């Protein structure tokens, strides 16, 4: 693998893993606070799955540059994280969390389907493992969007409010990282443009069928993954505090 | 206003050759939601190939003792529109030993009322003594999608998931006593 392709792949794997870690940590904030026990457990399951996916992506990076996944997760500062801004936004209400998870699951499922035939074998294998879990996640959040959108006036209002806030942020999922075109040219990762077109079509159809207003003015659309909202600082402070408190801890 | 979601009983099938077994209940807004939550609660790790759910209100149940005392009348089924011939799924409990499962699926009967379904089930499934019976109108039982893709997505990931004991995490999982040094010796030593 040429050095510049390798560099780009390391950056892409980091972005994929960082999205999963931050979204998982955000959703873990619902543990013990879910609207009903069954959904509390369900979301905790999704969180664990997403962390498992992050472990796979960091593991692929480790095979390329030897970096330790725990160091990456717990000892990088916010400016070194490469997650999209959508996943770091505060969890909001249940509608906000379910909508974000739906928009993300739909993107991830479509990306994985397109990445199945990656020319980079370790990536193609990871995709197979992740994809089957993502299909189930998507069914779950797809169902929630429908029920909240068509539920009561209040649930519809809350979901629309979440959509108005998130629609622009979600577009960042389809902004290639610097050097991604090298990976696309080598067939290592799929081109994001057709995935975005399909995502827009499917997301719009489901959201409209669920009684939501689209298209809307997308508002702020982040582009660079080097930039973050202030929320990333606080979530990392909380997430990393134990590991950083005593990095050499050997006892509990 | 009652804001509680209805309760659904969950039946899980471990392998294609085993019957569906009652494993517990979930609260959910509708059948599909019940199946989704049931999968999360009852099949994230344990083996499964299929799940069914039925609203607790749609299940007619009798214990051996109730049957012996002649309490055969199911409550208010007339109001639920169950007066015409219909298929019922029969579930039976045959052991007090298992703590997790209550009844196993044994088969279908056709009947006009739940009581008739019970009588037919008693006459049909005679291979073991029944400690309790559940009869559920087949139309009120909702099943997970049997397609290979859904089975793969809902149930296959469980095979790779394992429980990890604390000891697995060697660094922080080791008990403090393992790191104790002699009295008066500095930890930094």
C-alpha cells in the first residue's frame, strides 16, 4: 500500500471509529433513564454494539500503525477526535435521540452495503460483522420514527424539532475526509456521493411518511471533522476522566 | 388515562427442531414494537432462530388445579369476537423444574371458543401431563420475519457475543490483594 493511501486509510478508520465511540457514549447517558425499561435495555444494547464496531475500526487502524485503541479513545483531546458533529450533540429528549440514531443507522447501513466489496480484505470482513447488527438497529429506530411521527401532536412536534436541528448536521456524514478520494480510487471505501443520494431518498420518504415536514432549510452544515462543538469537550471530560485519573491503575 | 403500554408474552425458539417456549414478557406499543424489544431483551446473547409475541390479554390460561375444580370458563371472550371457528396455538407446561420457561408450544387446534380449544388440546396432546395450558388465537400471535436475512440480523450476532467476567480485564480486574506488598513497603518500590 502506498504511504499516502495508508495515511488516508488510517484517517478514515479513525473517523469511522470516533463516530461510533461518541454516539455510543451519548446514548449511554440514557442508561437508567430510558422511557421504559425495555427501551433502556434496547438502547444499551445498541450502545454496546456501536462500541464493538468502534473496536473493530480501531483494531484495523492498529494493524496499520500499531496505535493502541484504548489510548486513542481515552487519551486524545477533542481537537484530535475526527467524529462528525451530529454524534456529539447532547442527547436531548427521546425523539432527538431516536431521530439521530435513525439518521445515523440509515447512513451506516447504506455505507456498509456499499463497502462490502472493499478491496481491502480486513475492512470487507469487518463490514460483514457490523452489517448484520446495523440492519437490526435500523429496524428499531425506523419503527420509533414512525411511531413518534404519527403518534401524538406532542411526539410529532418534538420529532420535527429534532429534525429541524439535526438535518444540516447529518449532511456532514457524507463529506469525504481529506485524502478519501485516494481510497475510493483504490476501491478500499465506497464513494459517498451515491450513498448520500440513496440516503436522502430513503430518509426523506420515511420521514415524510411519518408525518414530518421535508424538505427544510438545512441550516448549519459542518464540513471538516477537525472542528467540533463545545459539547465534545464536556463529553470527553466525562468519558475519559477515570482513565486519565490514574493511567497506570492496576487495582480497583 | 392508563398510559401503560400493554404487556406481551414472548415465545422464543432456540433451534429449528425445538418448540417455541415462553421466556417472559415485554411492554410495547404494538406487535412489531413488541418483537423488536423482545429480541433485545431475550435474544441478544442466548441462541434463537425465531420469536413470537402475543398480548397477555389474548392468552387464555388454565392451571391443572383450575381444570380439576371445573373452572373452565374463559373470561369475557365473547366480547373479544372469538365466537367463530378459529385456529388456536396451544402451549403447555409440563415441569416445575425450569425457572425460565413456563409453557412450550405443542401445536394447533381449531375451535369455536377458547374452552373448546382447551378441550381439544387436552385430547390431542396427551404425551405428557399438563400442569398448565395457554391457548392463544393464532391470529393474535405475531411472528418474527422468517427470512434468512432477518434471522442473520436478529439472531446470528449473539453467537459471537460472550459474557466477560471481571477477571478477563487483567489489568484493572486483579484484586487489590494481588498487588499488596509487605507492610511498610512503599507502593512505588
